[in-house]
C-alpha cells in the first residue's frame, strides 16, 4: 500500500509517518492488495486534529474522518471506521477486495445489512445550471444533495452539504 500524507496548518514529524505506515500495513494490508493507495490529510483546528483517511483500491473508495486531540488516536479511529465499513458490507465487497480477505477474519461477525431496499424512485428533468444555483436549489428544497447538469461542462454533477457545513461537488472523471 502506498501512502501520502498532507498536512494543513501543522507540521508532521517522522515518528508519525512511521507510526502511520506501521498501523496502515498491520491493519489494512489484509484487505487490500499492493496497488492500494492511502491518503492521509491532517489539519489543525483550535486544540484538535482532524484526520481524513481515504483508501482507494480497484475502483473502490473507502473514507473516514475523525477529530481528536492526538493525531495517533485520530488515525486509529479512522482505521477502525474503515474496517467497520468493510465488515458491514463484506458480502458486497468480497468480489472487490483480495481473494483471501474474508477467510476466518469475520466469521463471527453478523452482517448488519445484507440487501438494500430501494423504497422510492424519482425521475426529473436535469436542466443546465451553475454550481451556485444548484446549491441554492438544494437549500430551498431542504435536501442534503442535489443532482444537476453543469452549465459549464454539460456533465451531470451532484452537489452536497458536508458534515463540516461546507459544500462539495461530485463530477465525473474525464479519464
């Protein structure tokens, strides 16, 4: 697994880098192959550290975010969250992760949810609009996300409100 660490408004020492490499390899290597990529983003806000861990592997994205007073504790909590995501969705992920991932690792763990139930389908016309207009529409509807056709690119995008009260846009990749 390759690892990339980015720090915002703070310095990262070598001991944390070594700790992160050791923890990621000991906890997550059993789920992912060698071509997995882990990205750690740390930022300081007041007296707390906010750590975001994103692991990409074979087209799948696993993400966790944790706030703590200590960056090591935040990293451990993020790793635990990703393991819980994998455990919760193990039957669906079995085809995506390493072949030997689930042998004897979670035999005692129950599936929290085995199937998803779609309770509603909605069709609507996508009209071209700017990101700002889409955010306005989303807020007026009282939704946490809004799908729209981007007037600049012509692509279908999704704007959503993040847990930190900021907004983000999902755009299709041009690859």
